[in-house]
């Protein structure tokens, strides 16, 4: 992961208030924030039209490479990766991490 990408993930966390959920930046009112994150990610100016939530998710997943057979599973793995990188998480994301880790422990016991 490059320094730009790490900084973009930190910025993403700031804009989502620690949720690390792309849908927290959905809508036209967040287009400038999405474009800012993608500009930092790419290291070059990214227009708002190329910075949709799906483009952000695809870019993040291309580096983090979360496992899972559905978007929800990959989102959980992405959140876990943010936790492992030491990104600051909001309380609900911290609770999600606790549930994910407990679920993972249960799966390994079986």
C-alpha cells in the first residue's frame, strides 16, 4: 500500500466519522469529499463524476483485497482491515469489529 493510499484511507475514515462505509459518502452533497479521497488515492485530480461510491469501493478493495462471496462479507473484511491498520473507528464500527472477531473465533472452533 502506498503512502497516498494510506492517507486516502485515513481521509475516508475522517469523512465517514470512523464508519469506513462508502455509503456514508453517497449523494451529491458528498461528491466533493469523494473526489478529494479519490484524488489523494490516485495522486492526481479526480473529477466528481469519476468518484462514485462504487469507484471508491473498487479502488479500496483492489488494495485491501477483502475475502467474501458477497458485498456485506467483503465490507466486514474491509472494516477489519481498517482496524488492523490502526485506523480510528467510531463506536458502532468498534462494536462491529467485536462481533466479527467473535464470529471468526466461533468458526475456527467448529
